[in-house]
């Protein structure tokens, strides 16, 4: 459930309330009891971590990077096996 910030216009008391999306806004201030509380607009604190959340990340770049690593390892393995065969 989201946490909403409120401020009373009568006494400037600020408070927070955890409410459901479907709940009505609180109108009565818990401090002074006046029906002058209003909901404040606040920024949302969301943090996205990991690859794929930014504009510069693209699926093509991510798959090319992963494929390039696996191709490089198989190429080095093939080179090593050819070298060992030539030595024998």
C-alpha cells in the first residue's frame, strides 16, 4: 500500500498515512481536528538495478556482448586443440 503525505492548511502540520489506492483522501487533521488537510504531491523513490533499464541498454548490444564472449572462448579452445594435434 502506498504512503501518502498530507499537510493541514490550518496549522501546517505535516503527516503521512498508509492508504489503499481506493481509499478516500484524509480531510481532517489529526493534530488540530480541522477539516483542512490536503494531500501533497511527492516524488516516488524507485531504483532500478541491473542491465536493461536504461536507454543505452539494448537487447542487441547485450546479446552481442554475450555471444562475443562465448565465441571467443570457443575459438581459443579450437586453436588449442589444433596446436596439440600439430605437436603430436
